[in-house]
C-alpha cells in the first residue's frame, strides 16, 4: 500500500486546525503521513500541533507564507501521493482511499472531485452549502484559464506530477492554488475527474480567506494569467480557445475591479478585447443580451459599467444615511 503525504500549512488557525488534522487521522486509508508546518503562528496553533505527538510530523519557523510552508512540507514528505489541505478546511473519511484507488486504476497523475462550502455566519452558526459539482473538463487547461475552479482539498496529486512542476510560488500572495494547478497541467499531467464530494472549504460571510484583500487578489490573478499567456506564446500554443478562455477571465477580473478602481476596469477590459477581439459576454440578463446583439459587446459593457457603478454608489450613500 502506497504512502500518502498530507501537507497542512498553518498560520493562526487555532480555531480549525484540530478538525483539519483529525479529518486526516480518520481516513479509511491507513498509510498516511501528516506533515503540519506552523508558519510563525502567534495564537495557540503550535500548542495544538504539539498535542498530537507522534501522530504527525511538524516544523515551526518565523512567518514566511503558506507557499513556503507547502514547499518545505513537500521536501520533508515521502509519499507517492500528495494531498494538500489548508488548516481551516477538512476532508471526509473515504476521500484519500477513493482517490488513491482511482489514480492506481486509471494511471492518471491528478484526480479531483466535487466539494462544498461550510458557510460561517456572523452569529457563530455554520452550515454545509450545496455540493459544487466540478464535472469532467474536456480541456482542463482551457477550463482553468476560463475561471473554472475546484477546491484545493478536492485534489490528490501523484508525487511525480508535483516533482515535474515548479514549486509553489512563494512571492504570490493569492491565487496560489490556481497558479500551482495550472503549472502542473502545463507540465504534462494527466488530470481526471472522479465524482463524489469529500472536501469541505470554509467560507466566512461573503468572502474566503484568500479573497479578503481585493487589490491583492486581483493583482495575483493578473500575474497568473500574464504568466500563462507568455508561456503559451513561447510554446507557440496560444490557440484561439486559450485566447478566448484568458479573455473570459480578464473580463471577470474587470467586473470585479469595478468595486476597487475604475481605471483598472478599463485596462482589464482592453486586455480582454486584445486577446479576443470578437469576445461576447455571457449574461443571464435579458436586457444585456439584447443590447449586446444590437450595439455589440464594447458599447453594451460601457453602459453596464455605468449602471453598476451608479448602483454601488447609491448603495454606499444609503448605508451612510
């Protein structure tokens, strides 16, 4: 039976850390090593880690970021398979057993499954949200570039796929899992989908930990997209479907930036059209769809941006009154 290494970076996660570790100890797959890296926590996280004794491997050092902790844990690991798990998330008992069996049967390098949010409310209550069906992706790279996403905990990597790829980027403050997954895919990993929800991703209010700082989140995703575009150009593989996918992501980032800085919105929208001049936005709004048919994407989006900005300004005024 092959060894599986579970890698858990931890920074001030005392509230959730024990649940993350326990979810690994409760796996039906018995051959697991759990490596927890304390990234300079200032709360009670290190004491919680030490309380597990010989059940886990751990290290602690001054704060250097989650990606440094992941890279350090991987260097310590011995498993043929790698499970990354954030300290505030958790996995269900059959997760690793099912995915190891799937990888061994299919010969794939990476498997991903479905996942769901555990939403935490301001009053202290929490609940499990509906299951997010990750689904089979015809071209996994195209999907990742077009804003498709699956929770980090829903994946299981073959060690060789991680070794063939660059390390986690220690200078990237957000979009880290997207960047890493893309790098694994672009280095030739065979990625397959296995139905079933065995990964839980916490969400606090309307944001996750990774989206708490909007400018940082926006800048990091732009860095990731720019990096992929340049690499595809070097490889002469920036095909129309990848251009369209990148354009779609830039459009989503443009819309997101409306709540931060309008000048950024204009730049990102321009980038969308440079990548794919015939870009058309997918919208459920009937008025937007009709206007786009009549006036085209550029003019329709200009009108929509004015309406969205005015609406947000009105909301702000109402809150201040």
